[in-house]
């Protein structure tokens, strides 16, 4: 679920074949994340508690639409508006029947979305430079019983229990991969009441999980100071014993 400024690791290069390949590969990784862990993300929505079903849901930084599809499946009677700055993502989402809105979240929460019952921000808030401005706009736009749900990867995904993957993940964390702040004080300062939750998502091995692992693990070869490329390659060349796990932090702000 990569959103907001739409891409977590790199951006496509317009008009270049290598950029197109990079963009396609990035989208495939996002789709695999959704396929492997997406069903478990329903647990995030369970944290919102009992309330009237939302009529208008906003997916901030919708990216490839993982969150938008989850939200539409959970709230089929609601209008789901997918917000992103990438016109290609928005065209794809419009083709899936979503209401779409092109917006730069650094300019604040779109005024056209006033009256939202649920705002969903998954892996998007840490891309925003003007977070206080955006949060103030969200709070002003929410209905009196509205909710803002902020979701972040609390740690990089784990695919195997191999020590070399543990060391690669540690090196990537030290290099600042997947860095995001604790959003609690930011949300409180914006006037929200906040609940923080950590969710461990364990899923069964699958063909999609193996494809995800084989797409993700080579990324560690680019981590500065991580010099265990041969060990990673040996892991990739063998039969992966998969134990897929993701840890997500969730802030429910009312």
C-alpha cells in the first residue's frame, strides 16, 4: 500500500524504458503486498469499533488501490474516493469504478472532500511535508463521528527465518528504510483523540508470497554497508522456506 506521494522506493522516469520497467516492477510489488497481506488488513478496520457504516470514505494516497478495494469490500454502500497525485494510478482506479481525485497532499486536505466519515491514510502520511496542515484539514473535514485511520509498516516484511534476511532487514532499518515517526503527538496536536495499535500479520506460504519474496529480497543488495550479496543470492537460488510476516502500526484518530 504505497500512497500519497505514490512511491516508497523510487519514482518512474517519464519517457524512458528503464523508468517504465521500474514503475511496472514497483506496481507489481505493491500488488503482491496486497495479495499476500491484504486480506489480513481487515483487522485494521475491526479496530475502528462499532459505529454507523460510513457513507463517504476517502483513501488518501490510494496508489494501486489496495486500501480502496479493502474499503469498498467492507463498506459496499459507501462512496470511496481515491486520492493520489499520480495520473496513471488514478486512471487505473477510475477504471475499477472508484471516484478519483488528483491532489498534492502537501497542499492540504482537498476541500472538495468535506463531510468524510472515514479517512484512510496507509503508508502515505510519512511522504507528506506539511503534516500539521494536512491533519488540520482532515479534522475539519470529518463528520462529528468521523474517524481518521493512519497505517504504517512498523517493520519491513519478513519472508523467511534465515539469519541473512534478519541481518539485511537490520541494515535496511539502520539505513532509514521505512522510516516514519510516531504519529500520536502529531494527531493529538491536531485535536484528535488517538488509539495506537500494533498488528502482527502472519500469513500462509503461497505462490504470491514466494514471488513477493523474490522481488523484495534483492532490494537489500542496494543497502549501503550491507556486503552480504553472495549470501542473499544463495538464499534466492535455493528453495525458500517461507514464513511471511508483516507488522503494521495503526492510529485510530477521532
